[in-house]
């Protein structure tokens, strides 16, 4: 990445509470930070409301406080993204929508499996598409049904 960096598995600490959180992927480019939470779930998996609630209310505040305390990031824009190869339960999608509209200090975005696949198809990285197909979308477990019942109307990410 020209003029930027990617960190994988970075561990940060909130300066006030001392609580720590791991960052799956952090992209730093110019004065922009993107923090990605990557869930390598199978396409039949459904991310539940509780997992999103934990991420929004516990992990993001730690990660955000840690970055705001660092002078090099103090005036950067932050964007948090939750990606999964599965889908989101409608209650989880509603949490995202609510948090996105209520948050002004940083941005919140998310991608379900269809959006991840669409993104992978747009970028010039055939290796990423192959990896996603081999390990998720075309993996033998991809067709194993989720154990969590799902309403017909699946809420899609923005």
C-alpha cells in the first residue's frame, strides 16, 4: 500500500482502563484508519445480535480510546468494519443501523458474505477470491445449514 501500512493482530490497550483488545486488521493510510473485524464463518453461519453488541459496546471503545491516545492518530478519521462470509441476524443488522446513525466520532460499516464476495470480485487480487472460495464459499462445509433459525427477510448491510 503506497504511503500506508497494514497491521494484523495488533494488540492495543485503553490508557484509562488498561483493558486490551486485539485488532484483526488495521489499515493506516495518510490520516485514515480502518479497523476490520474479520469473522471467517461459513456462508451458512448467522452472526447474532450478542456478538455485534459485544463488538460495538466493548471492543470498539477500547480500540478507539487506544488510538485517540496516540498522537500520530489523534486527528485521524476512524472507520470500523465487521466482515463475515456468513450473514447477519436481523437483530444484529438493526444494531449496526442504530449504531451507525448514532455515532459521530467514527464510522461503522459491515459486510455479509454477499458483500464480501462482491468486494473480492471488484479488486484486482485473484488470490483473495481463490482463498475465499477454497476456504469459505465453495468449501464442503459451506452448505451445512446453520443451527440458528433465520427469518425469511434477512437484513442486508448498507
